[in-house]
């Protein structure tokens, strides 16, 4: 959660906007930043029912977030998505 809050603080809107409605803000932050080789299942399950999943993913892609689960995708999945978009 601390990492998420820092990332949001870097955003011009701070904690305003879609971040306030994000389910991850009400969930164990460790799930969204698992150790290398750790499971992402719990975080992705939360993302599936989050109303701001698309905004979260867009934020991560625009800000080149390299760690954690954002918008239901892992770092590797976001890299693949960006490569396909090019």
C-alpha cells in the first residue's frame, strides 16, 4: 500500500479521482507487490471486481510502473501489452 500511495502522490491529482475508489486501497498491500516468484492470484482477484481497473491499468502504462499488480496485470503482462500496442 505504501508503494501505491507514493505512486499516487506523484500524480498531479494525488489521492483524488479514481484512486479513491480503488479496491486495492482497502486490501493488503503485500498482495499487490509480491516477492519475486510470489503469487499474484489474490491481487488479480481483487482487480477483477474493481470499478477503476481500466483507469489503474492506464495509469500504470502511462507512468511505466515496473513493479506490482496494476489494473489486474503483472509487470510481465503489462510489458507484453505495450509491445503488442507498438
